């Protein structure tokens, strides 16, 4: 009787296969959850409203929805830091150092973040999706294998249509080939393939936005000039948001009064009535803004960018939690559109948007490689040269402001963290 030979599978191959499956499942899960939340949001607001193509929302409706969501957020979060959704850098830090991760009430924080998305807050979905897949991964693997949690997070980055973004994000602090880079890259590729395929089937992408390439020396010089100017503008915006959030964090608004989400919701409702583009994460506003479908006056575009920046910081610090990627991208493009209208002979719209986006995110994230990949993916290759120059300009400014250190400001202290000791009885 013959026996089949036992095939030995190396740990590296086994890890790669598991990362591939984990990343693909994470990408599919993220796509389904984003579609579900987006579908509910469209029932409240309508597709043209979320795209910024409507000039006004009925005031009573926007106040009712945003104020109502604010009330629910106040009841769910109770002014407790443990009920607030962590942002993406905090989720990654929790994963890298689970022994010192602050205590969190995951269900409350995820529910509140989903409601903030539905309620029209200018916060992105990436913080919610990465937290969802992290919690799911921990439940499946029960903490035995953080490498697969890294693969899951990388797979969820498929919403940015970026094959390598997931691997760069999870490995941004130091090179760790086996536990982060390999599973992150493989998981990110799988998540991109699955999520990107679903996105194409649903009709999303920037395929209809034409690519504009410089063809003369004058246009080349204009692109370089735009990159320098846009990098400065983007750095100023990023530094402004950092200072705005720091000022709000020092006041610890939710610790002193738990009903801040209601006031923020009412303010958001008023702004949505007058300028709908101020609200929402922004993923549906990208294409209309870049292809000129909602081209507006210079003062209005600059006002949209400034108000979105202020509301992004206020929402994050008053219980309307989420990510900064899409709203940061949209406010950068709003400023880029305004400056392009102001200086139409200097560069293209995409070069302005790419340069400002890069400068903004370098000041916010402090990781040039992550920002470069993120900017290219958000712009899908439009204005890449300007984006690269914007990264360089912002890195120089960031080092000057932070004393030669690229690291962004420390994450806020939360209940149970080492920096936040328990109160004395």
C-alpha cells in the first residue's frame, strides 16, 4: 500500500497565502460596509447632494438630520474617550503595541462613527473601516497573529485604489520585512484587486477626467512653479489644521460637556443649507470637482476649503469621529480649484490639487513616502510631478517647524493610556 508524500509548506509561503486571503476578504468586507453606509446616507441626502452638485439643502431637513445624529452621538459616546473611534494612526499603534493600548468600547465607537458618516460629517471612512477589520481580525485570530491583522488593514486600503498603499501604511515606521511588509503588501494587493473590481462594477473611478501633460518648456516651468506654490499652500493648510485641533484638544470639550455633538451637528446643518460641499467625507465630490462639473467662483471655492478644514477639526474633537484622508483631499482640491481660477495661465487644475494635497498631508501625517503614494492614488496619476515637488517643499517646512523631526504631533491621551494615569480616589 502506497502512501502519498507529505508536502511541506514553508512558513513564508503559508504566511503569504493567508495574507492574500485575509487582504481579499478585508477588501470585500470594506467595500460592502462602505456601500451599505453610503446607501443609507444617500437615502437621507440624495446622490447629487453628496456630490456637491446641489446649491442648497432645505434648512429644516439638514438641521433635523444633523441635529438628530448629534443627539444620538451624545447618548452613545457619553463624553467618554473610550467610546470615541480611534483614527488610523491610533489603530496601527494599538496593533503594534497591544500591551499599552488604551481601553476602548469598540461597539459604541464603531456605531457612532457610522452614524457620523450617515449624518453628513466631513470625516473620511478609512478610520471606521480599518477599525472594523482590525476588530474582526482580532476576533478571528484572538491575538495570535498580528501579521494577519496588518494584512487585513492593508486590504481595507483598497478603497483608495492603491495596490501598494496598504503595505506602505502598515510599515511606515520601520522596515519589518516578515511581519509587516510582506503580509501588508500581499494583503494590500488582494484588497485592491477585490475592492477595485467592485468599484469598477459600480461605475466609480476618475477615468473620465482627462490627463493633461506639459508639452512645452513654458508648461514645464509652470508645473514646477505650481508645485512650489502649492506645496507652500498645502503646508500652511496642514499646519493650520494641526493648530486648530491642538487648540480644541487642550480645551477637552467632551470631558466638560457631553452634548457638544449636538451643537456641532446643528452648526453642520446650517452650513449644509448654504454650502452643501462643506459636509460629507468627499469621495463622491472628487470627480465633479476635478472635471469642472461644479466649478464655482474663487471666493466660494476658497470658502468651501476653509470651512471644510474648520469643520473637520471641530467634528473630530466633538464626537463626530472619522478619518482625514478624503476630506483633506477635497479641501485641498477646493483651494487648488480656487487658485487655478485665480491664476489660470499657471499650471493645470490637477497640478494645483496634487501639490496642495501633498503639502497638506505631509504636515498632517509626517510620512513622506506614505503621502507620496497616497497623493498619487487619490489623484490617480494626475499632477504627479507637482505632487512630488509639493512633498519636497512640505518636508523642508515640516522639519523646520518640528525641529528636524518628521513625526506629527502625538495622538491625544485617552482613558487607560500610559500618558493618562487613572484619577486618584
